[in-house]
C-alpha cells in the first residue's frame, strides 16, 4: 500500500496492490479529494504474477516499492497521473544481500 499527495490536484491518494486466484495482481486507488471509493487502475504486466514488495517510499509525487519477486524491479506509481512504471534492477543484484524486508530510502545531497 502507498500513500501520497497529488500536487496538481492537491488531493491525497492511497494505492493498494492486490493479488488473488481469480484476478491475479491488480491495483486500486482511493482519491480522498473526489472519488471517496476504490477504483481499479492499470497494473504493469512486466512485474509478473508474484509481487513481493517492501514498504513504500514517497518522493516528489511518486510512491516507490522494491520488488524482489520474479521481476526484481523498483516499481513506481505517479500519484498525479496514476500510472505505474517498472525500473529493472541491475542483473548482478544477486551479489547483494537483499531480502523481502529490504527497504528503499531517499538520499538527498
């Protein structure tokens, strides 16, 4: 689950990623400013059917998850446009000691 602010619409949104046998992996968003209900949104198929994610990080209008499932990506969700993007992690990532409890952090110099 991720929580962030849409600076364009000045609304807070909650996004959740669900998985079940009937529908596979899907995503829903709740807009605190307009909808006041959950609605389904597109979820990237390249992430795969197994989605193991960490706690999210919110930074500059997007939520980020570290997905160490079958796809090994950083999954981002643009809060304003409600679009997911998957950024592949380096191939040699297996050399690092990462687990599903690993987290992302924002480093600002």
